[in-house]
C-alpha cells in the first residue's frame, strides 16, 4: 500500500514563528504536492515538485516556501506564521502515470495547523 | 480557464437510496482526467473513481459510478444503495497540465449526509 505520512496531525504555533510541515512517501513517486483545505474553498494547491530540488508554485504560494532535498520528502515552510494560515494542510504524492494508464494522487492524513 | 464546479454544498439521502453528486468542469485541453475523492470526518482523502477524457464507457467501481457527459462537461458521481458510512465530504477534481507537468484542481466539495 502507498503510504504518505505527515509529521503531525495537530500543530499549534504562535504568530511570527517559523513552521515546518514534513511529508514523506514510501512509493518512489516523482511528484509531491502541498494543499491547504479551508471550509467552502475546497483544496487549493500551494506548491508542488516533480523532482528532487525542483519546485513549482501552485495557486496560493504567498507566505510559503518548500524544500525537496530527497525524493521521498517534501517540506512546507511557513517563514513567519500568520493567523490567516490557520488551516488543514494536506500532502500528496503520485507517479506521473500508473500502470493502469491513469493518474492518481495519494494523500497523507493531513496536519491541522492553528496559528494564534 | 480550467475550473471544477460543485454546486451542491450539502446533500441528504436515506440509507439504501441512490444519490447523484454534481460536478461540471471547464478545460480547453483535449486530454484530461476526472476524479472523485471522499473525505470522511477523520480527514483522509480516499480515491474513489477516475474517468479519462477518451474513455468510451463510464467508469464504475463497486457502488460508485461516474456519469460522464463530455458534451455537457459534466462528471457526476452516482452512489447506489447509500450506506451510513458514505456520510462524508466528496470532492471532484480534474487533472491539468502545465509546463512543469501535471497536477489536480479541486472543486469546493459536497457534504453528503446519509440517515437511517
């Protein structure tokens, strides 16, 4: 089974703190993604990566950065946390195509971050 | 612009009844894929079903089927014989391509409540 793990299920941080959210996948997937989920807004893509040391901005990258030093690990960094970054953060990974000829993303359990 | 629209914030159904969750999409790309994910209250995202734009037949996975109407740009999820465990948030998503590769865009979700 594909396993995508996230370092914390719940996290509480103070405004201005630097926050690291870690994601690890064990299926040798090339692609990794970070989303945030807010009520009424669905999932919005923050950043994604198609290879080690490579990153691409998603729809809402402002206030975030990422790091991918190893293929299995993709980190989301909040340089200076703000209250409007309180949200559920979901990590996902995928092959470009799987052996059924289609594309699927596998998600981690999510991290619920509260910034006070 | 590429977009996924789910117009039903909430749906209510009785056990054993069938229910249709609506999804419309917008893309000018001739090759695309459409997905449905389920998110129970525990937060994990569970892949349900996939439909490729060139697939001739509607996708089915157990009690789930995808009613794909290409001309209308709709990809509705049909759940037959609803169960209490189907109560969850459901997201429709579409695979999109950009210069860097492929990603998913999500709708805002529909909350399904199944009662006994």
